[in-house]
């Protein structure tokens, strides 16, 4: 009877070892799955940061463009105000003595009475 008890004890020991190995294998698989999940989450964060960087750079460029346009608009406003003062001073009228239309090249074209055009050419020569 002694060998049967020993065989049974050995079988139980082997079963416990097998169960322990299975538990360790499952624990390792769980740790690997968690590590993979964390890695994917970190990759997603990095990708979001890269996209935010791209958006930030575009936004910065856009802000620079807007500032340049605002400056150009301010300068054009100042130039037009100066031109209006010049018209009032030299021609004694509120309205400009020229008509401005969009030309075929999308640039401005100016039309004026011939006498005003001649006076303007003489003044600017």
C-alpha cells in the first residue's frame, strides 16, 4: 500500500506544479497584455501630440499671416486717408476725382477727368 500512497502523493504534487505553472503562465500573459495596452495608449498620446504640434504650427503661421494682413490693411487705410486729405487740400472736394475699378488683371484701374489726370501727372513727375 505504501507505493500507492506515494504514487498518489507524486500525482498530486505534479498536479499542483502543473497548476502553479499554468497560474504563472496566465499571470505573465496578463502582464504582457497590460504592457501592450499601455504601449498602445502611449502611442496614441504621442500621435495626438504630433497632430497638436502640426495644428499649432499651422495656427502660428496663420496668426503671422493675419498680423501681416492687419498691418497691410492699417497701412492701406493710412495711405487712403492721406490721399483723401491731399484731394481735399488740392481739389477742394470731398470725393476723389478718380474712379477706381477692377482691371482685367484683377488689379485696380483708375479713371479721371483728363484735366485732373494731367494735373496729377504734372504733380507726380
